[in-house]
C-alpha cells in the first residue's frame, strides 16, 4: 500500500514499511551514480518512486527534498577531495536557483510534451562529444562566466521540470567544453545543493504534501553513498570517468526520447494531480 501523507502524524511503523527498504537501496544507488558521474540521481530515484505507484508530483517533490540533504553532504566530501571550483560553483548556483523556482512553478501549471525531444537530442550530441574528447589529450579549460550563467538558468529550470535534468545538462556541457571532469562533477554537485533546495521549497508551497518514508529512505541511503562516490571520483581515471558519463548520458537521452515518441500516457500538469487535502 502506497500512501502519500503530510508530515504531521507520521509513525515509525510507516517509515519502516516494506517499501522503505526499497527507498533506502534506491537512495544509495542513485547517490553513488549521481555523485560519481555528476548525473543520474533524479532519473533513478524518480523512476523507482513512480514504479512504486507514487504520484509524479509527489515523487518529484520527494526526490528533490532528499536530494538537497544528500547532495549537500556529497558536496562537502567533493570539496574536501579538491573537486570543486569556486568560480564555477558561484556562477552556476545563483542563476540555478532562479531557474529552479521558475521551472517548478511552470511544471506545476502546464504540460510540457514539446520540450523532451529537444533535450534528448541535445544530450545524445553532447555524449558523442564527450566520448570523442575522452580519447584525445587536451588541456582543461576555464569556462567563461558568459556560459555559466545561462547554463545555470537552463539547468535549474529543466532540473525542476524533468526531475533530473541538472546533471545531464550542466555537467555534460562543462565537460564537453573542456573543463576537467573531476571539477565539473564536484562543482555541479555543489551548485545542485542550492537548486534542489529552491525546487523542494517551491514544490512544498505548491503541493503542501510529501512522502516522508520515501524522503527518509532516499536520504539515508544517499548519505552512506556520498563519501564513497566523492573519493572514487578523485581516484577514477579521466578517460574512464568521461566514457562512463557519456554512456549514462546516452541511457538518459534514450529514455527521454522513448517517452517522448512512444509513451501512450497523456501529458498532464502537476497541478492536476495535486492532493486535494
């Protein structure tokens, strides 16, 4: 039985229900992938929550809330490992917060079937660029502010709209344009702390409901995985990191395109499936 309930009145029995352990394992796997490769947390966690019968709006809100906590911890370990570039973090985080709020408000009121094919196609092209660069020696380049600000805005918006667009869009763009994969992953993870908080807060105001068991399970599983992934990111060879990133990116883009062209479910706004009480 899957119950979406308000925070008040939650019992220990509710948290320790059978699905809680699924949330726990999902949080561990999603955070391990997300922190190690800079993308995939939203796709993995949201997909599992939806499979378990949780409404899309509540699944997105729950995943964003849990992601804020786990990403914050993961970012601290990335910082300690030297994986964070402060300039990239600053100029991604501020516009990212603005984009996240607008994205959450937009998706709460409007269907978005026309956006996904463009995102999927873009991610495939970027994944091919990353694969090509992974086998060519190049000097890591500094990404100009003129790229970081609009990238943060767009990444934040699509992160809220798609329930997992920040990493694929932002991190892949940074790597494809010459930034070190290690710094791209660490910096985008750190900036995601702020964007997920903005998205979670906006969803909380709009939806006024969440699945506490899912949040706690995803959060605890992610907290265990965060230090492991940050350490592995620093030690993993650059070529292996870039190829793994590109393969995951292709999987994400394939899923997006499949849903865009072959899904039989009608596009609906999150506002239409909000809890009524």
